[in-house]
C-alpha cells in the first residue's frame, strides 16, 4: 500500500504539466463535441476509449461529413501512425509487467510517452506502479477535462488563449533534458530536421508520415557508423 | 451532426480499433517471450530522441514566419524556456514561466 502511494505521488509530480495541458485541451474537445450536438456520454466514451487527442479532434471534423466508416478507419491509422514508433521505443521497458502491460500500451499518448521515455522511476519507487500512475493520471486528466468542457460549454469566461502552449513547453524541456543527458545529438537533430523539412514540403496536415519515413531512413543509415563509434 | 446512434457506435468503434492497432502492433509482433531483434533494440535507443524532436515541430506546425506576428510569440517563449532551463534546470519552473510568457504575448502584445 505504501509502495503504491509513494509511486502515485512521484508520478503526480511528473504529470503536472500534462494536467494543465489535458484539462485545457480536453475541455476544448468537450466544448467542440457539445457544439456539434454530441451528448456527454459520447464525449466520455471517446475520451476513455479513443484517448488520442489529435485524432479525437479530427474525428469531430469527420462527424460533420457523410458517414464513411472505412475512411474514418484509414484516417485514424494515418493520424496515429507515430504511435508505432512510441511502441517500438517501449518494447523493452514494458516487458515483464504482467497484467498491467495492456493498459500501459493502450494509454501511450504523445504526452505519456514523452514522460515515460525520458524518465525512470525515482530511487526507492516501485517502477511498475510509477509507469501505471503516470499513464493513469494522464488518462484521468483527459477524461475530466473533456467532461468539464462538455458540461460547462460556453460558460467559461476566463481567457485561456495560449495555455495549450504548455504541451509545447513540456516537449521543449524534455528535449533539453535529453540533449544534456547524451553526447550524441544526431538522433534529436534527425527528428527535428526531418519534421521541419517534411513540414515545408508537405504542409501542416500531411507531414507526419513522410517525416517518420525520413526518420526511419536516416537512423538506419547512421546505425553502422554510430555503433562503431560507441564501441571505441 | 446527422449520424444515427448505430452509425456513431460503428464510427467510434473503428476509430478506437485504428488507434489500438497503432499502439499495440509492435507489442503483438514481439511478445515478452520473443527476443527483441537487434535492429528494433537500436531503434528503441534512438527513436525517443528523434520523436521528441518531431513532437516539438508538430506542436509548431501551424506557425508562419510571414504572418503579422512572424511567429515571434513562439520564438520568444521557446528561447526563454531554453535559457531558463539551462540556468535553473527546473522542469516545472521552465514550463510554467514559458507558458505564462506565451499567454501574455498572445493576449496582450501580439494581439
């Protein structure tokens, strides 16, 4: 019991930026769904079971078009393709977690991945419960935010413009932490460079998959020289 | 929104299914009992760095250097986060100050 409580507290500390971001973006999502005439039940179902922020927003757009189930399915695969790379990164880390593993895999969003790929459980904290609580708390924040957005609707008057920048800030800080933790900055530069060049070439809506392919190609090409250098 | 309840169920069911595929596929192909291939181990080592880099750009995908603000709120806020974080190394402080600065800039300075 003490183990769990300590893990929960440690996890909470790491998820505070996500709390802010998810409450706000979740609320924006709830508001948008509400404005399209979807009930709280559907907002709840989407946030619990889809639990993929950018795809949920895309899905709202699709809902105002004609019913096209295959199109929706393919769109989901494309928008969420980057999860494949998160999953590959966590193959080793998520081993031997037993019953908890399916939930950790299911709930691996951009933000949860960004925390868990760059952070280990602190000294003396149960690793398994730490991984679980970071994932679970983020999920709860997202659900809570979207339900609140659906309930409050247009009642929110506080000017929150720009607050979603908290997630950009989170990723920037993680990038700096990673940068300081390693001598080899090539992978980070490949990620940034591929994304920028594909954004310029393919536009804001269609650049993630080309960027992923470019990343895959680049890291494959540098593998041999990189591993040779590491051996020396 | 003119979907029937059944259409909504099918629609969200497929969106859930698609999302679950993208998150589980690598784990299904390489379950715990299977050795992780060397190439995937290599990818697991380098991808976290590349993907965080990509996520930063993903967040900034809609900025434009040619519009009225010239992406200055983003540039200034990110520069402040980098400097503050290199100086104090306090994650929450850097994120908090960076976000408040950005909100201030888009609400009062670059309106």
